[in-house]
C-alpha cells in the first residue's frame, strides 16, 4: 500500500449538466452533503428514524431505531417494526402507478425486449408466491435460485420475500460442486432454475448443472424449472416441476406475509480469506432502507428515469442495484441477459440509446475491455439521456475512468466510483453526483451513516486527520450491514468485528488523502478480485488439491490490465507423479469444475517446491512478488526454509 495520490491529482468539479440541468440533484453542494453526513453519523437515531418512516411502508411501526453495537455484534435496526419487502418494492407502486414499466428485459439477442409493468409484476410475483406456498415453503425457509438473467429471476426473489422465505441466489456461473455446497449449507428444499440459459449467443446447460448438484443435496424436494430455450432436458419425475404448469394453477393475488424488520431477507454466499464461502445474511428493513437511499442519492434517481445496472443478479450488485434499490424507488430497471460484446462491442451503447437510459452502472473490467476494443464502437450512438454513470467492484484505474467520463459520459455526466461489499449491503463510499467533485480513482466520501476509519494495521489505532494510509474500517453500525453469517455467528465476529475491536473491518487497504478523499487500495487479506468476481486463494487451492496429481498448491493474485487481478497457481506434484503435457490444462479444468469458469487460473506452474517458512507455512508474499515482476522487492527471505 502506497499513498500515491498526490497534489497533482486532477479534480473534476460537479458537471454543469447536473448543476444547471433538470432535474435538480437531491444534494447540490458539498456543504449540504457535509451537513447531512454529519447529522447522520452524530445522531443516526433521528436521521435514520425519520428516513425509515418516510422511505419504507410499515404494517406495524417501529419504536426503537437502533440497538446493539459493533463491539457485541448484536446490531439491530427498527426492532419492533413489521413490513414486507415485496409490498414495499411492488404493491405500493402497482397501486399508485399500475402502468409504469418496472422491468425492461433486454434479451440476449438485440431487439428481444420485454417490458413488465408494476401491475403485471405484482400479478406474476403473487402467482409464484402461491406456487411456493403450495410446495410447502413457509416463512423462514430458504429457497435456492440458480437462474439466467430473465425477469422471472427477479420475480422469484420477490416471491420469496412476499411469503417471508429467504432467497439464496447462486450466480449461474458457479459449477455444480459450488451450487451443491451452497444448497447444503442453507438447507434449501426448493430450487429454482431454467432449462437452459442464453448468453452471448450460446446456450448454457443450467438444469443439467442443477441435476448434477442435487446428486449430493438430499434436502431438496422440488425443482421448479422455467422454460427459457425449450431444449430437451433430463427430468426427475416427482421432483421436477415446470414453472408454467404450476403458475397456471395459482391465483394472481397472494397476501404479503409481514415479517419483523430484523427477519432475514436473503443469504448470499461470498468468499473470505479462509475456508468455505460464507452465507452472508441480510435482514429486511435496514437492508431495504440502505438500498433505497443509496440508489436515490448516489445515482440521483428521479421519477421517469430509466436505470440500468449491468451486474448479474447472482451478485450483491444485482440484488441491491438491479432489484431492491430501483424497485424500492418505483423505478424502471433493466435486466440485461447478454454480454457487453454480443453481438458487437456496441451492445451497451445500443441499450442506452434504445431505452433512453439515464443512469448506467457497470464494472471497471467491462470499461477496460471496451476501451481496448476502440472508440469506433461508440460512434453514432446517442447517449445524451445519461446523467450518472457508475463503476463498482474493484478500483478503477484513472485511464479507464477518463475514457468512461469522456466517451460514455461525454464530459457532462457525473462519474460515481462506488465502493462497497456484499457485507455492507449497499454503497458505503461514493461521490454524490451534484455535490462532490471527483478525483479519478478515488471513491471520494462516505455515504450517510457511514463513519469510515483508517487504522494502523498493526496497532489498530485510528489514524486521525488527512494524508494517512492503513486498513479501512467503519466505526459505527449502519442500517444495511450484514447481521451474521448463516449458522456461523462466530465466523461473522471473527472475520469482521474482532480484528479491530469496536470496528467493522472491511479487509481493504485505504488512503485518506490530504483533501479527505478516500482511495481504496485493494484487499489486504487472501481475497482476490478477478473482473470484480471475489475469490479466495484458499478456495482455489482446495480445488487444485482435489486433483490426484497435486501435492500442494499456492495461489496468488497477479496484476492484470484487463481483469484487474488474475489467478496464478503454483502446484507441486505427489511423489512418483511426472509433470506431463496437458497436466496444466487438466488442473485448470479442475478449478472450473469445482468453482466455476470465472475462477479459471491465468497461469498454472508445476514446480518442484514452494517457498516455505521453517515451520512449513507457504510464503505467498514471495510468489506474489514473482508474478508481479517485483523480484527485486522480495523483502526478508531469511525465514525461508530454502531461500534459493
Ligand atoms: C470487494 C467486495 C460491492 C459490489 C461488488 C463487489 C472491492 C468493490 C470497489 C471500488 C475499489 C472495490 C473491494 C471490496 N471493491 N468496489 N469502487 N473500488 N474496490 O462485492 O464481491 O463483496 O467484493 O470488492 O476490495 O472489499 P464483493
């Protein structure tokens, strides 16, 4: 971690389009932001009490705004309150504006567009909720969702919320092994899937992957299968049910089940630095409030805007900024099934022009890839409806930021580099479009209610003032923070709350520069971020060790111009096993099989030995330096067993 932000960082003022254009931004000066932020952290009870009453519709009002502490790990918000997440996202808008478009589905093939109004959405969600009930899913039960990017996936999540069931969406790029582990951890009895997915012109064997996973998942009674491509798929009679058959039997209204503010809304599995993925649990009211407020203020969302988040709903960005944030605000949200380059690298720009998108949200890896393919793909596209363009998932390098700002934002949009995590539930550090001048590469300032702290990693002492670098923590609870790790509260405490007592530890390094801007420096633990996909080195190592030829494996993150980081894996072989041509390919396939294609190592090195300490611990630090061509900075190697 180096403090390479300097006096020379260019500062981009709030664009004229936002200051003088229409609609007027909700927060339109730095002073106003500062005042609101100070209120929010000094008196969170009054700040979020008011916003909680205004933003959410309650079936029973809360009395206590917040309780618990980061020290004890017992944080709860809006305790006595009762509400229903689906009612908040769908019913109230369906009642007020039944014909407003809730979802625009941009299918894999351009021109394959489906629009769903709020009243249609309500009916479809109700039918599905009734199907779930008929399959004996009850409040508090977990439903696993392994589906492509189609509106039915969003409906499924909302239908769970409607009956108080807990959804656990598994990104459809995960392998059957990963899916099985996640289903078994959460004990789902119902799994939702599709016959096949469709992406970039190719069919994906979604149902087959589910079938494979279920060989090792005894808890599952039923699989509800959406017909997406119509291809023939294997069928388990009694277990498998067609979505369209079941829907036909049910009535298009289902009363919402009101739940407590602190009842779980969903689980989402994410990688940590050790062991198996954690089922991060988010609860209902606090999460929804965080999603609603950040969407409104950070994207400056106004009525009649068309909001497009390109993330897959299988990741937290899809949960918060494709589904819950937009629908809480009664927005029109885009569900995008394809890829940025299908059928051509103009796909995003075509989508923005066609649907008159006002807010666009994607990841640096996509921006870098499109930048590399050349500006000609943007030529002739009308992007003038855009006001705010966002970036998420990994640090955005200044070159990519400038390109995004100039070519996509045409120097008139606000660029919001939004920093957050699966565990934070919603964005925690980001510019506000009308209020905060930006510096390319910096996520700038904390959102309301977020009190960031830069800590000295060794002493844990808070580094006060500006121009400091350390690890990033948050020093007081906020409404959308994760409450626990499913069935493993100790792991939650150990990972987030115990490393620095009284703080939530993010796992990221950060600098607060001389002007108070926050720069995220990347993970300080064994988590690596490939194209915004979060993986743990330990997970990939365990996958490799499952291969019969492998004795030991060490995985480190290398720098990559396109994907941010990439995976380098070092393996030693078991005695009597010879390195053979094709072995590296086999090991690579092994990782794809155990985790999923997005975890494919960029390089696999079969080596005679791994650098270890005398006590036998693999020194990944050394390997990291080697893959990043920093051999000259190997540091202290004297503790190595065999320095050579
Ligand atoms: C990790 C969280 C939250 C949405 C997607 C990722 C990195 C995320 C940024 C950003 C620098 C970022 C951090 C964080 N990260 N956004 N704007 N600038 N780094 O969620 O899978 O939970 O990963 O992504 O390292 O800890 P996630």
